[in-house]
């Protein structure tokens, strides 16, 4: 479900869990304030910046995670809406793993053997 203004505090807290998980993989340290990443960079996902959308994932009525999307893709062009960040709480993933996760996507041209260009 697309996030509403009242979901922003939830998204902020989930983002910190997500960044903590990624940080354990990449060796990131938290800022002196105890947070991860640059708040300004994170806030643009739910600040109304054109082309960015935030979704709250619920599993069985409980909070399960988030998906953040943005318009524009290195692979499929400026009009594509791509998933920029995706996070599912471990408990929600374990609960949902017995079921199915419907995903909608559109066909994307193959980038070729070298893969997509990196910025």
C-alpha cells in the first residue's frame, strides 16, 4: 500500500533497520548520533520529490517492510518506475515464505552480456 503522511515515522525507523542490515554486510559505521546514512538523502523518498514513491508492506495485517521506487532507470530509461530500495523484516519474511509474493513488472529490454552501465 502506498505510504501516507502518517507512515513517514514508520518508514524512517524501518530505514534505519534496513541500513543497519546493509551496514553489517558492507562494514558501515553509524553516525555519532546513532543513525545510519545521510538523513537528507533518505528523506527525499517521502518528501514529495517528483518521481519517488514509498510503499509500506504488510503481512497478515502486521507491518512487514517497505519498498521505495523512483522514476528513471539506467537500464530501461527515464520513464521506467524502478524499485530503488526494498526491505522486509525477518519475521515477516519467515511468515510470508510459506505463501506467495505476487510481483508485477513490465518487460525490460536485455542490457546485453556486459550488463547495465553503472553511473
